[in-house]
């Protein structure tokens, strides 16, 4: 059963939602049958990367908050992250446009490493204070998950996968997705936001029950004969 997750690398609730969903999935009886696909979404596509300011200053300028209020909001989110087992260093986060990171994610997806890419991108941004709009940073992250450095460099220096990122965003708009994280299960059920683990558990179960009905296992009438089994028995 397929689970699609729309997300932006610089969304603090997306990393928290990822971890809560993973906690629910670990407890799900049929977890080995779940296919996860990450989809691109940009909260601020016009954001200009600026390593010279911190996230508190950025939020204060963007939303008209005071620096103290921005700090309080980030402290609250940091505590939420800690409760989910994550370490956030938001006061050191590099303000960066996420489009290039999304292209990197699509490259990783083409090699079956989409889930791994999301994890290293989130950790780089929220925990390790890396610039996710920097080619060298993304090449390093690619190396961590097994991507070829030369291929990552070639992709980042071109416009490769830009259309894929834009396509994901267009689909989100067609679906009426206005915020992330946004989880779509079996193209039938949706969970919006970093919900509690039990919410993900319940939705997984409902979606899987429907998926089983739609995809019943074939039942064969078998004529038995000589055969070999994976454990080496041949008779």
C-alpha cells in the first residue's frame, strides 16, 4: 500500500510528523507492505538563501514578530521535536531556499533512496545547521546515503529534476493541500499535520483494510509435483 507524503525540508513540523509516522509504522502489523513516497512542497518558493541571519530574525521580519516572540515559538517547536526524539538547533539553522534540496531528493528517489534523502536533509537543516542550498553540503549528504558524488554534482549544476519538483507542487495544489506535512494513504485517506502517533496508527489500519479488500491475494487450486524450496529441500 502506498503512502505519499508532501513535505518541505525547512518545515519543523514535517520532521516531527515524519518521526511520529515512523513510530506508528513500526507498530503496524503490515509495515513490510507499505511503500513510502516523499513529495515536494515549498512553503516559501521566493525565499532567498541568507546564511548571515538566523531563523529568529527571518521569522520576525517575515511575520512582523518581535525577536523574543520568534524565539519563544522556536523554543516550543524545539520541545515538540525533543518529545519525538529529535534534536533541533533552530537558533543556528541556515535560512535557505529548499528548491535545490528537493531536486536532490528526486535524484535520490530515482535510485530508491528517497526516504534516506529526506532523513539526512532534515537532520542537516534542523540538527546540524547545514546550508541545504549549498552544492557541497548536498554532495556530502549524497555520499552519506550512497549516491555518486559526480552525479550529484552534475545534477545540482544543471536544472535536472526541477520539473519533477514543480509537478509535485502542482499535484498538491490540485488536491487542495495548503500546508505540510500532508500524508495521503492509499490515495483515499489523508492526515494533515504532525498528528499524534495514535492518529497515524488508526489511519494506517483503515487505509490498509480498504487496500486489502481492493487487492485480495490470489487463491490457487494447486496440482502438487516435484519442486525445490528456498531452504534447499528438493523432492
